[in-house]
C-alpha cells in the first residue's frame, strides 16, 4: 500500500520578485494577493510500492518545447522535485538541459518519462529507453511508463498510417512490452515501471500474467472525471495514481485536437463557481483548489506551465482541504473524459471505465 508523508515547505526566493509583479494577474487567478494567508503550504510525498517516495506536486512538460529548458530549470530552483515528460513530447533534451542548468542534484529529482507506442516491440524497449536517457542526459530514470496500451507498427514513424490514414497496429501486445520493461529495472536503467491510459481490465491482465505490479498509473483525473471506483481499486493494489490534465479542459488542446469531444467545450473546470468560492475561503485560486483536491485524495498532480508566477503558485497548491470541501468537490463529477483518441489509435481505450461516450474520429497529428 502507498503511504503519505508531509513536510512543511517555504516558497523559493527565486520567484518573490516575479510574484509581486504578477499581482496584476490576481483577477484571473482568483485570490487577493494582499489577503491574510491562513493556510500552511506543505511538501507531500507518497511512498510507492517500490519504497521510493514521489512528490505529490510535479511539473508537466507537455507542449511548449522552446520554453521547456528554462521552465524546468526555474521549476526545480523553485522547489519542484517531480518532473514528468515523455518521448512523444519531443522535449526530453530540453528537460535534461533544464535539470543540469538548475543546479539541483540529480538524486534529489524524481524523473519520469514514457515509452511511445511505435517502440512497444520487446526488442525495441531497451533501445527506446536508452534514447530517452541520452536525451535526458541521465544514467537512469525514476519511472518509465507505457504511454498507452495500444501497440503501433514498429519503425521511426510515431504515428504510422496506411494509405487511408488509418493507424497501423503492431504485432505484439502490451504484456510483451511490460515483460521487457521488467528487465530494465533489474538493469538499473529505471527504478520503477508503470503504465498510463490503461483500463482496469488491461492492468488486471498485467497483474495476472506478469511479475511486477505497476508502481504508477498515470491517467486523466480532475473534478469532472473523478473515477472514484477505479481510484479505489488501484489503491487496493498499491498502484499510485498520477493525474494528468489535473485541470481538466483548461488546456486548449482538448478543444482543438482532431478528436475533440463535444463535452470538452463545457465550462472550464476552473471556472466552476464552487471552486471560486473555495478559493476565497482558503485564499487560494480555483487552480490551486483543484490541485489540492488531487493531493488530498492521495494522488500526485502534474500541472504544466512555463509562466513563472503560475509555476510558483502551482507548487503552493499542496495544502489541506477540509473533508466537507472535498465532499463538495466530489459532487462536480460528471464523468467527462476529454482525452480519448480511441478511433484514431484503432483501440477502444478505457473500455471498462467511465466517460467513454461521445468519442470522435479524428487525427491527433
């Protein structure tokens, strides 16, 4: 089972001047910069089933490749210690440079990356991680995950398609991939392995047929898609959840991608009146309240930003929410899943989970 430990933390001096300049953003951010602060910022870490400790608030690196080197460096200097990236983001080199530029010792950082679907063949897995390690300029990662359960055709094409634009499937399964990943732990190239975007049945298949229980499942979780039963099931297996898209449809990507679902156009999670009300109560923004909800639920969150004041204030989202407020946020669950490229990937993702209605056929790239 996972366990939590909580330590006090102070905001870094790095952003104090920037934070003062950012007071002009307070109307968007939702909290008065001059109000008396009555909360205590924490630095929560969760113990994985491997014994490693993962921070509850991390730094996501999806998008904005030109800004990631500087953003990662500033985030680490501000106090972040969980950096999440992926091969398909095409930012691993920038992340590696940012880590070096930060001056933070590598051993203090929990670094996670993901294996992309065109390199799922067992003979490709070690080489794929080696490529990531070279780009990241590190001898190991702390967590290596399968990005999706679906296998694409082997080769250099990240999104291999036939003449009609349909995705070409690979000939091996995610079980074959997982067994190859298990060997990487023994080699010391990764300290833990995990999955992302899996269904309950797909994880159960790994549990039934393989030796290593995933340390982490990274999946879409936010107040609109809370997946309470699935989260409880994962917790029962000691599988820690990292929430991607922890702010739901705040990211414009879900409104513009080729498979954008109609539900993605609904009111943004962070515009919910309840979250604004709770922000006023805690002298926090709706964004911070949403992130705190994830942390208080025992999960890690990986918001992304390359803007200094947002980077700092996301880090300050680790604070205690009262039980009655957690329950009120629980009522925002409408089972709205925004990330669902099932038709493009030719794989029924999330088949036994909530929020799979309204899937749209369109290309991610």
